[in-house]
C-alpha cells in the first residue's frame, strides 16, 4: 500500500479505494451537508485566492511569477485581479511560476476550470515528470521540445 505510481508520485491502489470509500459515504449520508461536515470537506476556494495563497507561501512577487512563468505581464496581472481566467497552458505556466508541486498544480488547474494533467497523455506525462522533478518552465519546454511535443510557449514541436 505504500508504493507510489511512477508517473504521478501518488499512492497506487490505496488511493482508488479511498475515493470509492468516500463515494460510498456520500451516497449513504442523510444529506450532502451531513457528508461534507463529517468528512471536513471545504467549499471551493476561489481561483484568485488560491493564486495569492501560493504566492504568499513562496514569499514572492507577481513580477517573479511573470518572469518564471514566461507569461506576458498584462496576462498575469489580469489573472491575479480576476479580470480573466487562464487557458490550460497558461494555468500550467502559472503553476511553474508559482513553484507549485504536482498536487498544487492539479488544484490550480481545477480551480482555473481546465482539465488536470493526466499521465495517460504523452504531453501531460512529460509535464507531470517535470513538475515532480522540480524543473523550471524553461526546462519543461526543453523536455517537451526534445520529445516532439508542443511547448508551453507554443514554439512548436519537432514532428
């Protein structure tokens, strides 16, 4: 049960059983509120709040996020002000700029309203590996490019 999946770094079969157990508890609960209270499940956090939380935890400034994400400063400032929501690649780039680990990146993607990284997709698997290994956005783009995948900055691929 202590084994980890090589692609995601998550607990292998134990995590699935836990999700199934929670689903069973939800379906057996007398009300959604009873389940949420019993399991201590918090409400959805706003995307912008999560960005500021991540920024605060690393003691950074938005200018550093701009520099390390590779995004246009106006795009980053508009996202932090709640004026716009990022697309999937921009959200991934923000995660790199905020030095998110894999779990934080997946949460950021969910809150942004885009699909999470999925280890069965070639490009996503490369990004998961890069995030798990602490790569920068530039290093992730290099890996994507070398393996013939579209880079985050959309500089193309080798195929």
